[in-house]
């Protein structure tokens, strides 16, 4: 909890970046799946 006081907004940014990476992986997986289906 101390990190939140030291760097306000650092934790939300980490969650945001992690979410973006997760979306990219899901998108790539879905894209490969659609390409494989064709």
C-alpha cells in the first residue's frame, strides 16, 4: 500500500498496460484462429 503513496497513478498504469498486452494476445489468437479456419 505504501507504493500507492509513493507513486500515485503508477498502479493503475500498470493495470492498463497489462490489459493492453492481454487484449493484444487475445486479438492475435482470434486472428490466427480466423486465418486457420479459412
